[in-house]
DNA sequence: GTGGTCTAGACCACG
DNA sequence: GTGGTCTAGACCACC
């Protein structure tokens, strides 16, 4: 399963679920017409309250990412991919922007902000790309 | 006054106040022994409830940033500067790190993350440094 | 319920609540994973304002004794017991130490301090152990 | 001067002053008819607000420990010594008693309370009586 | 139902 | 004047 809940994250669980579904559609892991996991199944897998999953799904329906097919489940809508990519881009942009704003507000100059950014990026890349993996 | 409340910010008002005091101490705007603004005065200036300011100040006391001098006010503690600088650095580091993690989790590769970062940094710098100002 | 408020005690109500929860964890009356009484419930039982209980609980969270499970309640954290025992021991030690220091500062010699201590201990033990109960 | 202010002590400064005068009378450091330091002089020595000293002296007058001699100052009253000794005894008794009560309330049994007491007494005696000093 | 934030206003202790 | 405590009640997010 492509979903994971981060208890340390301050964003609500239902938001984490909805966001990850959007990102999965944006990245192609979920394609138009695909069935997403049932509320009960996902709730069991993630060990969260079914109401929480249901709320995430409700928001995804409201955003037009999925649609209900009675008796079948929730399907990824045909036009959803492009919208999800836009949403993903915007969400990331906002997050990066606000982190930068906080940094500059705190009195660091752009060079220091950049150094901070590079240090963190290097740290994180070691998790995604083991040294020597990609020549 | 060095404090401003951002109503759009989802972080609680009392947290914004406490954080900005910590940053002011880290940056030297407030030095050891300085009296910070009184609860009532700051509440009036920021147009918030005195209890909200009091809560921010209570947390600053708990963190050891300020200490109460009964009948006088709250004073910046002598050893606070270094701790505040550490706290500021760590807060910024965490924020940048989590923004980057979200970016990479979403499937962007490091180059795309960097491009995103640069674009936002350039946007923000125009607020801090008018074009052509510094060669 | 294991909690009681002593109105005659000059220590704040929220402190009495927090301390008693710490002591309950230290003594095993509350175990890791246990749900502590809800803010509203405890406020009703003790006949104090919910905000007062909330403040006690906030401090317990800050101390790492309990953690919030959104929509569920406050749970005793897994590692809390040992820390609570340490905190309890230290609190008692400080109190005894300061009473003794005051006694010696006042000019009583150690033997007089000891006599005073024994007299009070005997007085108090009669509340905990009826005369003749234990040889 | 026999007075010292402990900033770490949570009891108010004026209380510390008044108490120490009472203890000085009880111990004979101040005798009936002695003049206690003037408000201004003591305030300067202790580096506290004159109002604070004045308040301490007001309480001492109310308790009948000192009396005003217009144009001269405040004198220790003739009958004060015995009352001060009683007050000192009672203050210490209460403090020891409340420390013991807290200890027993916390679940320690009398033997543990005694062990705690002895440990602290030994610690403190090393400050008052250097090893080998009194055989 | 849960906790979390905020407002409003009273009262007290200290200087 | 200062901070500290407590009450009362509103609104929100989450489950």
C-alpha cells in the first residue's frame, strides 16, 4: 500500500490520507477508473478510525478526484490527473515558500537560506539515492 | 515594535508571540536583562486578549527565556541568547526539512526540488532586496 | 477518583492536579496507555473550571507525561513512569530539604531538628496507622 | 548584617525580611530596646525597593515585634523575645509537618520518610559543621 | 464525545 | 504599576 500515516506530523490524519491519494493520482500510481481501497479496508490497514478515512474520501469526492460508483466503490475520475498535478505543485510551492519566508523573516540572508536548504537536501537525498547507486 | 500577528497563519497567536520573542533574543533585539513588554501593553498593541499574551509569556518562562521579577515585569535571562539561537536554527531547519521531504515524497527529483526552491527564493528576495540594489 | 483539591493549600489548583497525576503515574495507579479523565469530567468532579483542568493537562503534556490522541483523549505515555518516579522523589527531597534548611537557619541544632521531625512524624503516623495496630 | 535575600526562594521578599527579624529576636541577635536598621538603609543594603522593607516593618509592628519611636526609629519591644520564639517554633513545626505530610501522601511509608529526612539532614550538616570540627 | 484556542473580566500578591 | 490564578463561555478541529 502506498499510504502511510505520520503520527508526528501535525496535519490531521484525514488530510494526510487525502493528500497522499491526490499525490498518487498525480504521480500515476492511481489511474483514471482505478478503484481506491474501501473505507473499512483502509481503516484496518492504517489502524485509524473508519470515520477518519470516510472524511478523507468525502473531501476527495468534493474535490472531484474520485466519484462514487454505487455498489462498487470509489473510482478515480477520468479528468483527475491533471488537476491533481496542479494541486500537488501548488501544495509544494506553498510549503517551500512558507519555509523560506520563515527563514528570511528570522533574519537569515538568502545565502544562509540557500546553505540551509542544500544541507537538508543532501541529508534527505541519502535516503532516496544510496551513494553510488546512480552514476 | 518588533512583533506582528499574522491572522492567516494557522499557528496559534500565543505561539507566534513566543516564537518572535525567541527570535528577537536570538537576533539581539532583546538582550539579557531587558524587560519585555508588559502583558497589558503588548495585548493592547497587538489587539489581542491579555490572557493570550500571558500564555505566550508563561511558555517563555517555562523555556527559561525570561524570568519573572515580581512587581517589575519579565526579564530576559542571562543565558538565554545562545539557547534562543539554537532554538531558532532548529525551528528553521525542521521547517525547511519537512518542506523538502514533502517535495521528494511527492515524486519530484532533487533537481526539480531545487528548481522549485530557487523560484520561490527569487520571488521572496524581491521583497527584501529591490532588483538592482546589490550587484 | 484519586484526586482531591485542598483549598487551604496555597499551591495553585492546576498544580495540585498535575502533581497528583504525576504521583499517580509514579505509584502505578495510572499505567502507560491509560486514558486520564477527560477535562470536562474531571472539572465537574472537582467542581473547578474546565480551563483549570486543561491548564494542568497542558503542563503534563509539556512534561511528556501524557500525549494527546485527537478525538480520543489524553494517554499516559509509555516512558512516563520512570520519569514520574524521579520527579516525585525530587519534589519530596526538595521539600524536606528546604524545611530542614529553614530549621537549621533558625538556629536549632541537628538534634533539635531531629526531635522536631520525630514529633511531627509520630503525630502524622496516627492518621495512617491506628495506635496499637502494629507492634 | 544578619539578613540575606534568597531570590530563588518563592516566598515574597518582604516575608523573608520580616521572618529573619523575628528569628533574630528569637535567637538573641536582636534584644529588647535595640534599634533595627532604617527602611532606607536596609533597602540600600539588600538592593530592594524601600516599599518592600517598609511593608516588612509594617507587619512586624502589627505583630508587636517592634514599635515605632518617633524621630528615633523602630525598636524591638520588651516582651517580644518569647513571642518570637513561639512564632519561630510554630513556623518550623508547620514547615516540617507539611513536608512530612506530602511525603506520606505520596505513598512513602514512615521508614522511607525517615531515611529521606536523615539523608537530607546529613547533607545539610556538612555545611554547618565541618567534619572533625566537633568531636 | 474529545482537546485546543481565544475572549472577557474578576481577584490577588508584589513593589 | 506588574504578573498569576481562576471563572465563564464561545468556537474550532478531530473522531
